C-alpha cells in the first residue's frame, strides 16, 4: 500500500514539476516569437552544427508533439518537434542546438553519456520489478507476504530507487554539457546576438530544471525507503 509519506513526497514533487513545466512552456512560447539571425530554422541549426563538428552520419528529422525533442543514439537521429524543426526563433535554435549537443557527445564518446546509456537497461528492469512489487503489495498483500518478507521487498525497492537516482544524477551533467555546447556554438556563429543569447540561455536553464526536479524526487524517495528500512530494524 502507498503510505502517507510517499503521498506527500509525490504531491510535493508533482507540484514542483508542474510549476517548472509551466514556466518552461511559457518561456518557449515567449521566445518562439523572437527571431534569430540569418533566418535559420531548427533543422538548419542542427544540420549546420553537425556539419561544423564533422558529423555526417546523423539525420535531423521532425517528430510529433510539443517539447518531444531528443537525440536517439540507436539510429543516430536528432528528433525535433515540428515547432522546433520549422521554427526560426530563439526557442527553436536553442532546442535544436541542445539536442545536437547530445549527438556531438555521442560522436566524441562523452563519458557521462556512455555511462547513462549503460544504465538504461538496468533502469528499465528496475521499473518492471517496482511495478510488480507495488501491484502485488496493493492487490495481493496476503499472497505477497507468503512469498516475500516486507523487509526483503523494501530492500529490493531501495536497490531499484538507487538505480533510478543514479540515472537521474548522471543525466544532469549530460544535459548541462549539451546546453553549454549549444550556447557556445550559437554565440560563436552569431546565430544569437547580445539581445537573444540571454533568452536562449534562459530557455535551456528552465529545461534543465526539469531534470533537477526528477533527480531530487528520486533521491527523496530513495531516502524515504532507506529510513523506513532502518526504522524497522531498530
């Protein structure tokens, strides 16, 4: 069963996530009305940044959705939402350059990106294990207790949350580095100027906050279960 402590943690970080998400969308809408130099679209920015970095085996494609932009290392594609792909704004340029920053990390074998990629299978397995445990505890508490002790279940949950937290913490330097690469390139190529560069930086800053919230949320849940386990041992 979900405890009161878990509910409080979930509510607190859900509210923080909603606030950050609202601020992020607000800024992206605001900066999507401000043009960058040379009339470059997000697609143009990504392709130009890739070419100038000597990367010719990465494709730039358009995907559905809002703020669904990402780099896929499996098929080497920079995936940009339609507003970013076709946009000629500060928002579009900042997002496109950031995702291209991930492609450059991949090309250069950036250590933290490699570490995060290696953690993906572990995170996926942990998520499945967590789902099984919580469903079993919720719908079949008696049968569950016959198969596992509660302490063993908590230990497994702690291990899973430790993996989630590690993944979230490793993600932070990966995202920060991609933004640094993006902002440096936008500045040196004069795609952004003195007026628009600060806006690109602000947009990426709020995008980074989403990862900070995710890391803190995972860390809070990890400590919650650790304290629960230690409390039962005393």
